[in-house]
C-alpha cells in the first residue's frame, strides 16, 4: 500500500543532495502548526468533522480494490523509489559489518535515531504493505542473514516486488524474500508466521483465518517462529481510521516478545494534507483521493494512543520535518512525517 511522494526526488532547500538527505529537522512542527492554523484558506482542515448522524457522507471503507487499481496503473514501479533512508532511520535493523557501499544507498535522515543494541543474526522482518519492494531491497541488501516476509493486498505489486528483488544486482537475495498476498485490514496473517502453539493469539473477529503452509518450512517445523521486526512504512494511513487499532493488534500478534515495531507515516499539516480540497475530506484528518485511496494524517498523540492500546512500549516518537524543493519545478515544500519505534514487552 505504501505511498510516499517519491522522497528521492526531493532535496532540502538550498543544500546539496548528499548533505540534505541527512536532515529531518529543518523546521519546527509547532511553527508550521501556527502558520497553518492562522491561515483562513486552511480552515476547513481544522473544523470538526460531522458525526455519522449529521453527515451525509458514508464512512470510508477499506480501499483494497482502489489500491490494487493504483498498483496496476503504476506497474512499472517508477512511482516508487528505493527507501534509502530506512536503515539510517532504523539502525536496529540487522546491519552487515562491511557497509561502505550500503551506506551510500541509505542516505535519508540517519540522525533521527541512535543505535540500539545490535540484533541477533538471522533476523526475520515483516513488512506490512510492501508496495513494489523498494523498502525490502534496502533491508535485504544490508545483510545476508536477513529474511523479509512482505505482505500486500495487490497481486500485481507482489509480482513486481518479486521481479525487483530477483533482479537486484550485487547480492543473491531472492531466497530471503517471501511475499504474502493478503489485506492486512481484513485478514489474519498466516499461522505459519507464528502459530498458536508458539504464542498467545488475539485475532479481531472481522479477520478471516489463513492456514496455508509454505514449501520452505521443514516438515517438522510448525512456523517460522515469529518476527523480530515489523515495519509499517506509509501503510497505516491508507487504512480507515476505525480499523487501525485491530490492524495494529494483528501485526503485533506475529511479533516476538521484545521485538520492534518500526513506523513511519504522514504527519499532521504535511503538504499532502494541505493540498486536499474540502470535498475530499471524509473524516477527521482523513481524506480520499480521486482514485478511491485513503490518506490519514497523524499527530504524535494519535500514534502514541494506537500503539499503546496494542500493548507496545514507546521507545521513540517524533515529527520529521523536512523542507524540500522539487528539482523539476523548483517549488519549495514542507514535509511532515511521524516516525516511531515501539517494542513488544519481553515475556
């Protein structure tokens, strides 16, 4: 599902690209908030949204088919850029010792997060809403001991991700990438990720059970034993707000005790939000594009409440504020993302 306005096309205003991609605090979010809230042109973004009884607009529904259509339109993968910032933002993801070349590919916003203790070898990562594989490529390139399990609701985009992964030069990563076709907002993860015998399970009632067994598991292996990391990068905002809590719970259910949940998504007053027109507003901080896909814009408090309700411990949570310029038209933009790191309590 992941959608981000191609950050690789943006650089900090007035700076060279190599330096700019290390920056994520170019301005204060509170200053942007004051600017937006004092501008009458943006007043419709701030007004309370009518409740169900007063509204003539139906609540937004899960937009799986809209996202499948989106990915079919962008089948070439050019819309997406490799998530080069990912491993700099989240150094907890397993790292190889010889990383000089890899560092050149992870140039985004390293200073956001200090290092946590190194993770164990053979780490397993679940990427929720993998898109065409741009994030998975960055993760897989970082270490030969990593395995990525990636889910998406679009068969077309999973096929594209497989193609991207298989054709990546310089390292053999295709046997360490396992795509899963599913809608995370409606279905449970397959039991072979973390079976009921190996964890205490809670599956929201609206999810459907999945019982297929992959060929790569050994005959006597009940499951892969759970995930060391779950990444949700520009995915949660594409899900209706009403079912975000159950979606997060479902992702947490396959995370090992002590494992990390890494989160990045749109922040309140990001330029993308301010470009939406009044008729595109379908909820409080929730908007629908003309193609039927949704976008929600988070505050720190909203993210904190969602992840705490799922039983996770907050390690870091902040706004990333990047002043950028589009190299094609010279337009300056103020981008706001929420970046979070949460841990499942050790057993």
